[in-house]
């Protein structure tokens, strides 16, 4: 299955026109033509079967044949708040891989030791979209704006909230902290780790201290490890 994306398609839509960029990809790159059937997602958990009725490479139009809801089967939401890496390629790698594995929400956070204090939100959205289509998922992860660390921990209501860091102290593994189908928020710090002040503030705000093992991981690697381990534990254990 090849999966295409249209943000404005609705279950009751009859005719849909793709953007110039997606039209070019369909007609010029993939050589789709009138009469071909394609699959489309709205990024909100719905899958559509449609037939191309106008194979114009600037304004490709399709007729929707049917639609079905493909709900998330996980039964929980995974939210990772992560400090953007100095090397932007590493942040994009995390966005891509976490989407493939299965993440619901991402919040870039600005920390005491952050080296990157801005992100290209539009570029990051494109990475998430490409990863969603490639991995045949039907829900696009939410990408929140860059947010200060203290602001985030002051408003979070997620039941299971964890902060991963390299400092000494009383920390537990994921297997000790993940239970049932609770929604999960995990904080991943910058290359210089969270500051002692931030760790103390998070603990005071009800976050459990998370140990990801003896190896010191890069920021983006830690994020992927969290996503993959939680996915495995929730599905198979």
C-alpha cells in the first residue's frame, strides 16, 4: 500500500483536490493516472480509498469511494518532551524513528543546558508526515511549539510522568515505572543533561526519575530507546 495525505479530507467528502506539491508527487513522480485507486489518510486515524478523476500534476482530483476509521490500538498515549539537539539532523532522526515506532505527541523543550534554542517547526512537520506515510500509520503525531522546561512541568497532568537523566540518585527502570494503560510523558534532556535544578523541580512536580541503563546515550538515541522499549512492554509484556 502507498499512503497519501490530505489534511482536509472528511468521512463525508466526495471530491478532493490535492495540493500542488502532492499532485506533482502523484502524477509526475509516481506516474499515477486517471482511473488509478489510491489510499489517503487525514492524519486523524481515518483511511480513505479514492479514484483519480483528474491527473493534472498541479491540481490532482480524486473521488472518494469509501472510508474507514483505523483507531489507535495501543490504548495509551505516549508523549515525549525532548530538548532539540545542536545537530538538527539528529532531531529529525528522532522525529522519524519515533513516528515509525509509535508516538502520539512531541514537545521540544528549552532547558538550562540547551544548545539549540530554535527549531524549524515546518520542516519538523514534514519529517513527521513523511514518516507517518512511510510506516503506514493513520495518525500524525502532534508537534507542539518549543516550550520552556519549567512551563511544561508546571502544567502537565499525565498520570505517568518520567524524567530520564544521568545524575546519581534513586532512579528506576521503565519496567518498574510503566503500568497498565496509563498515558505516559517522558522528559529527555539536552546533550549536557538536565541541570540539578531541573531534576529537583521535576521531582517536586511528581516526576519519577528514570534510569535508561549504564550506557550514556545521545539525546536522540535516548528518545528512541524510550519509544521502542515502551512500545515493546505495552504490546508484548
